[in-house]
C-alpha cells in the first residue's frame, strides 16, 4: 500500500472496463474516480485534484486525444496514460505527441498496468522535487537577447554612446524603448548627470509646454511659484521624449527651436535659458508616414532622426523569448523572496509559439503573475492564460429555434444593463419601440405557457 494515495481518474465508455480498472487500482492503494465520457471527465477534473488520468483512445463524440490536449493545457501536474484496443504505431506516436506518458494496448496484464501506473506516479513525485537553475546571458547594456536583430540594437547603442547626437528610437509599445534610452545615457559621458524621461502622450496638451519648459510665478492662473521644466531639470544630461509623435504641430515647432538654438523659454519669461541637453526621442508610430499625412513636421523629423535605433517586436526575436522569461522569473522570485521555480517544457513551447502583441512588457507581466500565483517548484501550462491553451469547448445546444435564441440573448442583454431598455436597444442595434414590441411578445408567450 502507498503512503500517499494518488488520485487517479479512469475514463472509458465501457462500464466493464471502468469497473475492472477501478477495482485493480483501488486494491493497490490508489484513490480512484471514473467517468464514462470526456465531458464527465472534465467535470471531475474541475472539482477534484486528480494527479493521473487513464483514458480510452476512441470514445463517442470527443476522443481521448482531445482529452489529453485539454489536460495538458489546463491542469497542473496531471499525467496521462492512454489505453486503446486499436494499436497502431501512428496512434502511439500521436498520443505521446499530445502529452501521454504511457500507451497501453488492450488487453494488458496486471503487471503491465501496475508498472505503467507506478512509473508515471514516480515521475509526478520527481517533478515536484526538480528545480532548474537558469542564468540568462546579458550584454554590457543590461539587455536580454542575443538574436541577430538584437545585435543590431546593441550596435546602435554602442554607436550612440560615443557622441551627443540626437537619437530616434522606434518600436512597438512594450519593446523596451526606455530601456534602450537609459542604456545610451548611462554608457555615455553623461552617465553622472540627470536622465529625465517624459511621456509626451500622457501629459495633456494644455500642460505639456509648462511641463517641458517651465513657467514663472504669476504667468498664468495657478502659477503660484516659478518652476523649472523638464529641459532645465535635464541640463547637462539627457531628456527622453517618449511617444514624441503624440505632440501637436504647435508643440513640435517649439521642440524644433530647442533643437536648433539649444534655448528654452519659460512661460511668462522673455529671456531664453540656454540648456546643454541631449535629446533621445521615441515613438511607436511610423514617423515618415506621419510626416506624409501631415501629423508630424518634416523639419523636426530630420532633426530627431540623426541616429536611429529600430527595436524589433518580440515575435521577430523568438530565440530571445525563453532567456527573457527566465530573466523575469529570477527577478520576481528574488523580489518576492521565493525559490526560483522552473518552467515546464510545454510552457516553454507555448511561450515560444505565442505572438506577443504586448511584446516584452506582456511577457514580463505574465511571468510576474505566474511567480506570484505559483505554489510549487514547477510552473506548468495550466497556469498560462486561457488564450494560450488548448480547451475543449462545451457542446452547444442546437435544438432551439431562432426565436428562442434571440429571446435568450435579449434577456441576457437586459440583465447586463440592469433593465435599462434604452441602453439595451442601443446594444441590440434596434429602436426602443422594436424592443418594446419584442418584450410584449415574450410576455404573451410566457402567459400562454403558464396557462398550459
């Protein structure tokens, strides 16, 4: 008898097979559960912490292979043994590919059954104790990634560090434009002077000039004191103008003047202030296209575009995804005083296959969340978001009339807006009178049904 009873789920559409397997495994000390089809199996998995599943290959409607895929993508640490009365090499290979640990052909002996189950249980126990150690390689600029496209970024940083030229950094949101800007500043001769980041898109247009250039006391309502702007704060150092494409054309004229004259005018002052500031600008938009469309000044574009660094999206540097993942894993485990967990093989595959619309920022946030939520030594695919996992969809109720479906949807919409008919009509894209008529029809139908 085992010291710890592993919970085993047996899935087979044959009642005799279920009874036989449950009897034999229970006699070995395992805690067994049964299901005659995949939907019932999923119900068990959702409510009981199963550790091992034995499933038949061919079952009505939903096959054992789909069940394995579902388990592999949605449940932590669960191992699977495939059972089949239709043995083929192709079937065995496919079962292993989708995540089965073992493949038993019916009829099998008790010894074959117990050996397969005990061997898989041993793997479960060993996996709980295994902890991998990873130290992602970093370059001198603190950036993670050795792909060819990132080597171009490293080269651009190196060239930018040796001079004071204006730099334009282009890349999608979340690719790390500020990280690159900081690398340039802190590896240049200005590394002991201020680095001042400014998100131009986050500051209202009416306040942006005051924030950038400063203002004198009494220059406008609410100006109770003289305050230096970001350019004066960054004097001698670097100012990072993030999302510079979000500035208005009038503000772009003032930025152009600073680039040309190295002088700023505080609001309320007629005397210019000379500043020694290196400008690094960044954008997630195509500035050349913005110029053609009239949203960005051509002269300012050429002033900013002296040195250009294009940061690739994460989907174009797939080989860097895993090193980045382990970098964030180590970082947030240390911050939370946790033992660094490992990432299971199926998680590594899922991370590499995902397209990452949010780029490095999305990957970082995902790893951070998984570190916080994880309570084991291994992070499995079940802890990934649903959109990164394979899931069996519940069967749809396809025996309803179109009128019944529409009625149910109208009720759901009304409930979602707390009975507000005007708002519901807007969501349904019908006028209020049509909604009123439909509700009247529904009420009459309910009255008839109640009489019946």
